[in-house]
């Protein structure tokens, strides 16, 4: 609210405000910003880098990562600890506490293995250990191309955030052929059509997240439908298309 107030008071000095999702756009408009000054251009994804994989490559990737055979591999690729140290204090807007509670419930019925990517994951690691849930943490990945390879090991991706602008992982999961459940944050409500190309859940609704995750796990026909539809939907978010929107709707306006 402090940032929005500052923007509102100084909007005459601004050419426009860019946001990546309609959820944030509406919040900005509700604060009294002139509609003509708000531009919504979403994030994009490199479809040449993030691609679906084969069963053989998935198994090879898991072997390289030391993931036990038969595991249900759930991904969480983000920074969800405060600061740039160990991250023992959770960054609650990212919902690491919600994620832990959800995987704890899933681990009661399935052989869950969590793959973490990103820095400052101390809270998540500590809680996974406390709940005896197997995991591997890749930490901060310097080479972005490596991130795409980790999606190849996943069966399911969970976005459990309370607030988001993206997250990027939604598009990356969809492009990688990994079914996902996301809370209704950021771009999720623009990109995901519940039950068609992924699942949406209310923020902090752990039972809904778990229930929809179980639908993906147990229903192969549904799972295949979600993956197929997600691969089609994510084509609209290729960087080739989104970069043109950035050019036309943002950068050219700055020089004209």
C-alpha cells in the first residue's frame, strides 16, 4: 500500500506502470491509477529450453540426482527464505509453510520426494527433515539452463504462494509437461483453467491443494489431458511472442 500510495501521488510523472498479471493490474486500478497508465504484459518462457521429456530421460535424470526409484517427485523451485543466507526464516508470501503442510499430507499416502531449487531454502529443508520427507536441494543455480533439466525429474509441481507477480515456474512447468496445482496468485489465474490445463486452489487452502494434487497423481487420463492442454496454452507465452509485446507496448512507447 505504501508503494501504491507513492505511485498514486506521483503518477503525473510516470509514462506508465507495467505489471505481469491482471490480478496486480486490478489492484493498481483500484488504488486510483489512471487506466491508460497501466500496461499488462505477462512473463514469457523459452519453449526451446523448457520442453517435455521422455520416460527414459526422466529416469536417467532421477538416477543422476540420486532419487529413489518409485518416488513421487514434487518440485519447488524458488527462493522462499528471508535474506540471502540460509533462509531459516520463511518468506511467508512465498508460502513455504503451506508447501510443507501440503507435502506432509501427500507423504501419508505416497512415496514423496521433494526436489528443491533456489537459494535460502533453510526453512523448507529444516521442515522436510522434521517431517521425515526425503528431499534434495540443488541450491542456487548459476547456469539458468540447468533449471530446465530439473523439471525433467518431476511428477508434480506445487505453487503455494500467498502473493506473486508470476511466478515463472507456472510457465516453466507447463512447458516442461509437468502438471501443477497453484494457489490463485499472480499469473496463475490468467494462465491456468482449473481442471483443464492445471488446477487452482484458494490461498492457504491446504486441503484443496492436496485434494487436487491427488487427482493428478491417481488419474492418468486426467493427468495426460492437463499436460496436453498446458503444452498448447503455454505457446501463447513463448518469449518470441511476449518479447514482441514488450517491444510494442512498452519500449517503443518510451522512445516515442
